[in-house]
């Protein structure tokens, strides 16, 4: 019944290739089906003004898309400025990743996460969070290996999946064909231990019942578990 | 225990004064405690390009704050451009209000909602949605009275309340003192019949459990009911 | 003969409500007929770079309009940047208020005046100057009450009125209906003692004679006297 | 007593060289003492949207300065955007020139005036108006010679001079040394017949009396007469 | 003697993988050593205004870099606008590719080339031209296969290589280590038949003799031949 | 055969008037035929951040055009931002002039070159380089006369000429009529001793052979010699 033929609770194949660029302190290419995002982590020995001399670090994120990552070409944001959607997404990525970090342990430095979508087939913000965490973790491992950080500041995994009501049924990990038709669409960001970081569910054309939100949450919990397993395999490789 | 002395489930006083400006087709000043927002609805006999010749209408929203609406003065966005936060909020307001409108019934015209915060004490985006709906409804009543719209395009009330975990307890309708300290913070947009339009819950410092989200939802349902009563009183006045 | 039925030298009713916001050090809502402007004064313990370590303070102003303050909705400047007209007006407001302040007495701090038009029916720049002075005076009273300023830096009242040639006659305090038809339009900023701070008179469609400018000045002198009385009542309340 | 040794009512030497560029329909280089402005008029067979199909024309103006036209180099506006001051000046130039044009006679076309300051020694906006009128007149002569315009749309000369209170005395045509020290500074735009188009007088540090404004006006009337004579010589050459 | 140990006339390994994205009409990932660029071609059934109703087509290009494509992270242009360097490069890419296209044969449509650098190790603009041509050719093949274009509008190959004077010797295909130290640096764009499209040679610290430019040209001719062979293999695969 | 009737190797008349502005440390008006550029040099006792405390100086350049310097009026860049073309040109001017300066000898100060085109008839970037060098040299002479610089930091002349293939023949110093029709167009920046600083040759419609580039280089060498003679006369005047 789903355009892809997947079961209602079936995630797309998840592939996480690590250290895909020469220069970044941490990096990965995450593929969730046809969605592909390059995530890099850059360690900077400076912090935003409000943290100067606090002894605490920071994590922030930026998000972009290649103009032809999508079915129809989108305007290049470098020429037109970031859209409201882009800003909303990168704020979500940064907020989500920060929820899993001990900034005292990180020390007064910033890790900048860049998520650039190479190909988009739905779920790019969730893939960015899941892949962004891998890049972040790898960069932290490098800081610890170099003795610059003593205690692991990464408190837990952070991963995200989209769920929605498609053709009247709750489904997990929507691709573009489903996303563009879904009546309700939600993004669920969770930790490795199953705690919630961010829940965003939105009616697109039809309102939804609390019982439907519950069904989406059930799917999300199972989906995030799979993503966390893929993260574990990636960072221990 | 709450800074204001309110019970955990106690909303702030809600005051909605209608037709507060001479020119707008619909308008109100909504006060949720010390938070004050002027909401206006402007009817425009044009639609965005993607709706040209579709016979369907549109509702869109913009949000702003007077620079000294806040405790410390904020930079004027007219000089600096809209922040990511502002864009995120106005996208939410527009999306929320659209969920309660039948665009076929509205006909090919646009209603522009402007929400300008005069004084901010927490919950400005929720007050903007609740007050924006009143302005929208009043403008539609005017269109119907003039015979320009035959069937009421307003399908249901749309109202919003914030809930959060403050000092370990679930509380409704956070003021600024609570909002700035809350471990988890959520905005719940619902219809008059209790269906969900948008749920946004976000960990601020501490992750949250699904049971906590459930507690927030319980508070939100009750809170939105009160807001809907206030809307009813306002638009029938 | 005037659209409002007023006599040629009749001002609109002036209402100045003070301390209309919780946070600003000084504030008022000024109503000149249907024109309504919220004016706030923010005290900042810093000065522009050219005054660093001079021992002297500064007063500056910004001006804005709610998009639906006008008969037809105007584009939100936060999305489009400040227009040339807006910049011209806020430069005038700042220049006018500075003419009545002793910056040595104020000490090395800045007072930022914000004038936001809630409803526009002509004369918004004049109302902003008159109301901006009230907000400024109230903020200075607070600084003096706190012992931060010893000598009153407010040298005199500053108030402004528009006058113009409407239907061939000199009239005072033009409303929008007159303003949009006036052949000549002028703004007169004066002190409480009747000295001039700024005179701006401009032909709109027809040039004017020096005798006509004299007639406008006569009206302005009387009009500003009334405004100064209203200011006195407001700040001593 | 004046830095230049001029008498209180002595203008600086006025030189107007016409047709200084190959391409513009009308052009001049105006020199008022050391102030030098290139003014060009461009005829465009289009009008702003609000005049489409009205049969009426338009005149508009833009103003700029070479970065090193001034004593200290100023930032290039092409890199930083036009300042509020620049926008205010070009609005004044356009408004002033329009006051002397019959747009019905001009027909549905626009004349764009560009005023670019090559060297600045005070009075650049006044020189721009006076020189801009010459460029405008020359372009109109060309349109009439070509038979495109039948009735002369130029109703009268438009010229401008600055006057101010320097060292307690009213003086005409301030240079930079005077302008930067003047207590009051005014710009007076007038027609060839001595009617007023725009009066802008502003206190800079000290307020001024109505009698002082009268003295400035007397000086301005005489000064503009001299400028008009120079214009006549230039356009009949 | 070269940091990489390459001979003076040795190119880096060239790898061109085609159709690397799902959506673009033509695409490739070009690797010149460690430099990697994703090139896509988008066919648009519209042309710039100056070609409307001309029967002729157009090719244009945009260029970007992922922020961490470089050794140190660069600021994201979507947040800061395109730099002068970026604009210069994308103008070069477009101009170069257009030199090899018959726009009459292409018909009134535009092909938009996007070159996004994933990893930068010198020579990104040359790799963008060489890879951009492959994407363009593949898109044209698709148009011809669909019968939309009858005569092949691709007149010849277009490829580019950098050459420079490094440590006093002429070398081909500079990597970043050489590029940042080179006394003279040039980019040579040529056709498959060895004709020149663009030559840009620039002194960086030391001027150069005409005989040195000749030596660079010799190296470039050989280098471009190798690139053209790689292009042939790629588009016939 | 050339539109101007010039021989293939004939330059346009070169006129360089020095010290054309009152304020700049060095300045000239350069006329190459009908092309006219005002070049000024401003000495600033500061350097860009990357040279702080290096003991070395810097030269940078900006380029602009009066809107009606061209046959058809161009949009004012102050209102619209600098075009890619403008940025490319000013980068070239700065790079070219820097190639002839010993920054150690200049000391830690910056010389800002401004090139503003008053009238454009082809070759504006080359005239800007040639005239910019004169302004630079004059400013350095002033610094040396004042004893602020001991050793002349100007290593050699820097001048530039355009050459191109017009109607199948190599010609020097293209005017606009030739430039807009040329098949190949190049800019050649050279020193007084005939060394190369920058070579930019570009196919415009037709590719070119290496032998054609050689012919352009021959013409350029002779042309630059003439320009250098004019520079010598100008700076020793």
C-alpha cells in the first residue's frame, strides 16, 4: 500500500559511511533510502560570546541542499539567502544535538555541524540529526584521543525519524512520495535510551487525534532504535 | 510554587478586545496575563501564484515584536531582518490557522494575519494563534455579511497554549519566568473539538519521558477549552 | 470646510497615557485624533563610538508602523527593510529630541526612543516627536530618582505639529484626508519656549509664497503650545 | 569673519558647464566653489507603475558621492547600501524638480536625474538641485527639438541654496568649514519667480528664533536669484 | 620536487563517475586527485529575457563549496552571500561552456549547470569546467534521445587545467600545496581540438616572462588532452 | 577598417591629468579616447587583519561607474549592490597594482585606490589600472616627501591595455564599438620592464588559436610601452 511497498513499520535501508572527507574532524555520508546527507563536524577553539570564560562548550549546526538535490531544481540559497524552512531545520538540528552533550566535559570549544543534502527523498532533517550525531561523536573521539577532552561529553545517542498518517494509516520513515501526500507529518528526536528530545507533529490538510499521535510515537520509538544501532556500528567501525 | 502563585493547571486571565483598529477587516488585542498581542486580518482580493485560477483562497501570517516589548530591548527587525525565530513563529501561525479553514468556501482571496506583540511575558506565539483566529473570524463575518462569501469557511476554532515541565512538574500557560527555567517546553495547537493541529515539545536542558508528554497534553486540552470559550465570547460580542 | 469639520486653527483631541508598558524606563501612548503611537524610552549604559570616554550621552530614535496601521496594508519592513521615508522620519525624531537635551548632564549613557505607530491618520512623525519627548522625560525622571543623574538634562519641551495649505487655506494638524490633498505640507518642531528646532515645508503640487509659510508658522506656534500643555499634564501625573 | 573671507551675503563662484558627457540626453558639471557635481538627465520611455496609461510623465532622482569626494574617504555605498542621508537627499532632489514640471506636457515618459558628487565642500544637495534642473532642461529641449514634446513642460527654474547661522550671524551658501560649525542650517528650494518649493531649517546644537529664519529666507531669496541667472546662461549657451 | 612527487608534466588521476544523482538530466562526480566536484545539468524550458523569442538557447552555471570542503572551514555562503571569488568562478564556468555550444541547435531552452565542491585540493574551477561539460553533454544526449533536439548542439569538448610556476619550474595541475606557493598561476580552458577559450594567468608575488607563459601553455595543451580523453570515456560509457 | 579609422596597432590618445581632487593623497583623471576614469589614492594608517603587526602594507582597489557613464543608463550599484562584473574588475585592479609594490618598504599602512568611470567607451578596467598606478605613485611620493616612507615601495610601472580579434584581425586598445563585436577579447597587465602581471584572454563567440594569442601579446607589449611613457610624464610633472 505504501508507494515503496514497505510495511507500515518498515524503515528504509540505513547506510552510514564514516570519514568521507579528508579534512573534517568527524564526518559521514548517511543514506536513508535515496536521501543522502554529508555531515561534517568542525572543532573550533572558540565559543559564542555568551559562553566566553564559562568553561563550557557549544554545538551548533547549519543545513543546506545542493540545488539539484531535489526533483525540480531549487534556487541556490547562496544567491538568495536562507529560506525560513532552512533556518527552522538548522535550529532543530543544533537544539537536538545539544540535548545529548555535557558542555562542561566538552570544555570551552565549539563543534560546528554541517549537514548538506546531496539527494533528497524525504526525511532530510531527520537524516541530518542522525548523521550529524555520528560526525559529532567522531570529532569528540578525536579530541579524546588527543587528550584534549578527558571525560566523554557525549551523554547518549541522538537520532530522529519522521512518522506520519499516510492514506489513513500510521507509517514510519516517510519518503517524498508519502511526505507530499501525508495528512499528518511528525518528526521525533530521541536519545539512545528512548527519552524524548523533540516532538513536532503537524496537521497537513487534516487535523489528527491524540490516539493517532500515540501511534506515531510507537512507530518512532522502534524506528529510532534501528537508527541508534546503525550509529553504534558506524562509530565503532 | 509557580512564580505567579498559580495552580499547576491554572491559565492566566484571558482578555480579548475586538475591533481595536479602524481599518482592519478584523482585529483584536489579546491579553494572556501580561502578554499582549495586536492581531489584524486584512482581506486581499488576490492569492499566491500557486493558487491562481484555482478558485481557492489562502491564509498567511506575519509576526513581529515592538523592540521594547521585552524586558531588555531587542534590535528592531526592520533594521536587521527577521530572525530565524520570527520566521519559525510566523510559519507556525499561518499553518495553524489554515488547518481550520475551507479554502473552497473562502473563494479566491487571501486573508493576511498580522500579529504584533506589544508586551511579551511568555506564550506570544500561542496568543498570536488564539488572537489571530479571532481576527480571521471577524474578517470572514464581514465578508459573509457583505455577501462575498456564502458558506462559512471557518471549520472550527483554532487556539494554542504552551505547557512545560517547570521545577519537575507539568504546568500550563508558562509566563516568562517559568519559560526561561523550564526543562521542557511545548506548544499545543488544537481545534474547538479537541483535535490536534500542531504539537511541538522540546527538551531544554533535560530530555523528557513519554509520560511527561502525556501530562502536558492533558493540561493543554483543558487550557485550549478555556481559550475557545474566550474566543466564542469575543466573536459573538 | 475641513473634512473633519474642525476650525482652521483647531487641533485634534490630544490624549497622552503614560507608562503603558511594563518594561520600558519611560513610555506613553499618544493619540492625536485617530493617530496612535506607542513611544518607549530605553536607557542603555553605553554610547555610540564617537562619544566613548567623552562624558556625554546621546538620544537616538527609531520609527515603525504596524503593517495594518494604515487604510491599506503596507508591507512589513522587517521583511523588506526600512524605506527611505522611514529612515528620514526616524532621523528627524532623533535630531529633534536631541535639540532639547544637555548631554553633559545626562552623562555617558544613551536613551533609545522607539516610536511605533499603531494607527495612522496623518501626522505620525509629529505625534512621535511629541510622545517621544514624554517617554524621554519619564525615563530621565527615573534616572534622577535613582540618583544616577544629578542635574535635569531636559532643557525644554520638544513638540511638533503639521500645518499645510488645504483647499487654499492654512490649517493646523492635518489628518490623512487633508494631508493627501494638501498643496503644501509642513512639519514644525518647537520648544516649550517657542524656539524653532526644525521647519520642513514642502510644496506638493503647488509652490507656496513666503506669506503662506508665515501663516503656517503662526498656526504651528499656537498648536505646539497646546501640545506642550498636554505634555506637562502627562509627565506630572 | 567667514573662513573663506566672503561677505555674509556672498555666494561662492558658480560655474555650470553643460553637456559634459557624451551619452546623457542632458548633463552638466556644476561647481559651487569647491563643490563639484556631475548631473545627468536620462529620458526613459516608461513611467512608474502608478502612472501607467495616465498620459503623465515623471521625474525622479538619485544621488551619490565618489568615496574620496570628501576630506576623509567615505565607504562606497555600492558595497554597503545607500545611507539614510543619501536616501533623504535624493528624495528631496526628486521632489524639488518635480515641483517645476507639467507632467501632462511631458507626456508618459520618465526623466531620471543622476547627481554624483565629485568633490564635496558643503552644499552638495543644493548644487545637485540647481545642476539637476539644468540637465533636466537640456534633456527637455532635446525632446522638443525632436518633436516628441510639443509644449514646454518646464514651468519655471528650480534652484536651491543653503543658509545658516554661523558664529551668530546669518550667512548664505555655507562651505564645509561653516556647515560643520553652524548652529542652524537650512536648505531653501525656490522657483525662478521666487516661490517656495521646500524649506528645511534645522537646529544643530542651538535652537533658533523665527526672526533668524526670516533672515535666512532673505539671504536665500537673493542667493537663488544668482543661481537662476547662472542657469539661464547655461541653458541658452 | 613537487610536494606530491609528481613529474612536472604529470596530471593527477582523473575519475569521472556519471549519473550520480537521481534527478538531474545530466550529472557527474569528477575527481582530480583529492579535489571532488558534483556537477549537475538541469534542463529548463525557459531562457533569460534577452533571448525570449529568439529561437536560441542558453547555458549558465553556478558554483559553490560545502563549508568544510576546505582544510579550515569556510563560512557558508547561504548565510553570507556569494563572495567575489565565487561569482568570478561561476561566470568563468558559464562563459567557458557556452563557447562550445550551438545555441540555435539547442533551441529556446536553458541548461543550468551546478558545480558543488565536496572536497577542495586545488583546481576546483578547472574541475568544475571539465565535469560541467560532462553533465551538459549527458543532458543534451537525453534531449536528443527524446527527440527534443535534432542536431547535436555540442560543438566540441571543453576542458580546463591549471598550470603555474612552482619553485621556479612550470608545472601542470597544481594541488593546494603548490597553488598556495606558486609565483604564477594560470587557468587554461580549451576545446577538444586544441583551440583556446580562456587564458587567465596571474602573477602571485612575482611577475612572469612571456617565455614562462609559453611553457605553461605547452603543459596546458597536453593536460587538456588527457582530460578530453577522460570526458570521452565518461560520456560514451 | 576599424570603426574609429585607427591602424590595427594604434592606441587612442592618452591624457592623464594629475591631482584632480582637493583631498586625495594622489589622484588623476585618465582619458583613453572617450573613456574617462577618476582614480584616487587614499592613505590609511591601518591594514587588513591578516597583516596586523607584520610590518607590511597593502594596496586594495574599488571600482565603480556613474550610472550614465554608458550609452544606456545602468542601474546604480549603491541601490542594487555590486555586480559580479564589478567585483571581478576591482579584484583585478588590486591584484595588478599589488604586483608592483614592495610592502615591506611601504610599511604597515594601506593605500586604497578608487577608480570611478565618468564615461565608458571600452577599456575601463585597463584605464583604471593605468590611472590607478599614477594615483598610487603620487600618494607614495607624498609619503616619501613627508619622510614617512624611506625606500620607494613602487618597484615598477604597472599598466594595462586590451587587445582583441576584431573582424578577424588583431587590434589594440578596443573601443566600445569594437569590444562589443570582438570575437576574442583580452586584457594584458604588464610592468614598465615588460614583464607580465596578468593575462586574461577570452573567446566571445569564437575560440582562438595560440598564434592569435601571440599576436595580441605583441600588440599589448607595444601598447603598454606607450602607456608607461604617459605615466612617466604624468608623475614627473
